[in-house]
């Protein structure tokens, strides 16, 4: 008896197309015919920007400054930094169609970029696990049923990973569904509580009662808090913007819109804090409890969706980073990493490793500074294809790697930890790392490459620096 083949020609072609779609162009440029409108790109970024931690930062800034005018100025300064950085890294992604790990391979070398990809992948994966655990805690705090925390954490992680498995289309679909109701709920909460701000004396008394943080902030510190909360997303903006059309105005418009929405969400947090006098750890109570906004189930859903739209972006970027290192299809890697991170969330392991994850966040900042300097100040961003052909043989860019590790140390030492060195205008770890990485790389290129032009072509092709004796002879 003849058996029907498992797939005929048409079905096989359709199946291959679906598999290719799930791969999401993780290891090659996004084709021109797959690019999306700036509206779709903006909606994805708004979904990433509308996150619970943004409102928490807003409450800290509100109580820390105590004045609506100073709060608005802090948001303006912080978001301006993010818009500029997102536009620059995003344009690189749109111009080349490449993700951040693939762009890093042009700058750090084919082997050197593996170090960068690993660190980025671990950082984003770790935060996915932490956010999945927080998502589970939000469910348990609202639900009257005694759910087992491990089971809820595992289920939350598996649910949150689905859009990232689908790829950019999944991120876009979730954002279009979740963003409008989230924004409506948060703005309604601010309007319902009102804009009758407490006197400065009552706010300061509330700050002094809150533990463990006493966040009286200067304007510079508040702006740094605003910028630092989203700086890693700005550094890796190419992961999303590679689906955009290479039009700088559209990219800047998308980045500006997303950051304005982020500022508005943080402003809602500031309004809630200035009106109630409650610190940031009381945000769920402010939104859900009848004595304040009294949003009940709607407040809970808004909190949950805000975590979800941001966390699927964490897994998406982690998969793009690991896909360069591990020989698996992108969607399979997304499933594997999602299950692994969900299991870690269920075990409660990463919720006790916040310091380790903070160090990894510090490690992301210098990548952005080095990429921007390499592609804008040393090379023309319009000549990315020429840069790729020139550096395709380079295994290690030792100048970039040295600048990266030194900048990571600078970012850590200026991040407010015990060995803080306040030598930068904005004492926030990721921004300091970006500045240090860009400056150190530019200086290294200037003195080690530009001053050795006869050996420059050899260095570019081999990744090796000119011999020291010849540098001295020059």
C-alpha cells in the first residue's frame, strides 16, 4: 500500500517558510522586504519601556526631589541621553540589519565578540528569571489561593517566553495587545488619586520613615537614575531597530516616542509618591488598594502586563546573544533558554543574585560606547559593508577588548558601591561605562593605529597590533 509522503512539495515549502520565520534572521541581516513601519517599531519599544521598574524609579525621583518642576527637568535630562544613544545604536542596526552581537563581531573581532555575546546573554537571561519570579509574586500577592510559589514561577516564565520564541512578530503582537490598556490604567490611577501634592515637610518625613533607602536626590542624581534605568536597552537597541527602515528621522522619532512614554510612566510614579507620600516599595498597594487608586484586578493586570512586555524583550535579546555562540536554531534556543530560566525562577536561585546581575549590567554599558565610537567617529556608519569586508578576518580587536574591560571597571567603581569614585558628571554605572568605553577606544585607536599607518592594513586583517619596536621607531 502506498503511503502518502509526510510532506509534499507545497507543504514542505510552507513548512520551511515557517521555520525561517521562527529563525528571525538571528545570524544574518534582516532583508529590506521584512522591515516594519516606524509605528510597529515604536509600539514594541513602548512595550519595553512601560515596565514596573519605571514607575518605581518615578516614585523615587518624586520623593527624592519633592518638586514637580525639578522632577520634570530630571526626566528631560535623563531621557535626552537615552534618545541620543538609542538613535545612534538603533541606526546602526537599521543600516546593517544586524543585531547587537553581530555588530559587536565587526568591532571586537569574530572571536572577541564571543566574550561580549556571552556576557550580554547571561545578563538578559538572568533578568528574565528574576522578572519571572517577580511576576509570580505579583500573582500570589493578589490571588487568595495558596499557590505553590515554585509552580507559579515556572508557569509564569513559560508563559512569558512564548512571544520571544515566535520572534519579533511575537513582541509586536504582545505590545499592540498590552500597551494601550496598560497606559490607560496607569494614567487613570494618577488622575483618580489627583494632583494635590503633599507639602515638602510631609514628603521628607515619609522619606525618613522609609527603609532601607533614604533617597534625597540632587538633580544630577535624579537624571542619572532616569537614564540608568533604561541604559542597557538603549545600548542594545539594534536588536529591535534592525527591523526598522534605515531612516534616521524615523528611528529618532520611534526612540523619542518610546522615551517620552517612559518619562510619562515615571511621572505617574512621581505623582503617586508626591500625592500619597508612600515610598516605591508600596506601589502595588497604591494601585490596587481601595484607600488609594483602588483599581483592584485592573491594577494587578496592568502590573503583570508591564512586567511581561519588558521581560519577553530580555529573553529575545538573550537568545540573539547566545545564538552566535551555540549551533542551534533560534526558536529552539529560545525554548531551551526560556525553560532553563523559568526553572531557575522556580528554584528562587537568581532572586538572591542581584549583585551578580548588577555587575553584568555594568558590563553591558561599555559595549554601546565602543560601538558608537567605532561606527561613527572612526568609520562612517554608511560604510558598514566596507567595514565588514575589511575586518572579516580579524579574530580579536585587542584595543576594543582592552577598552571594554577597563571601562567595565570604571563603571563599577563609579556606580555607588563601596569604592565609588565620583569623577563623572552622572554617577550612574552604565552611563559612566559608556563614556569610558568610547573615550578609551578612541584614544587607543588614535595612538596605536593611526600613528602606525603602514601597519594599519596588516592590523585590521590579522587583529594583531604592530610590533612594539616599530611603534617606537615611528
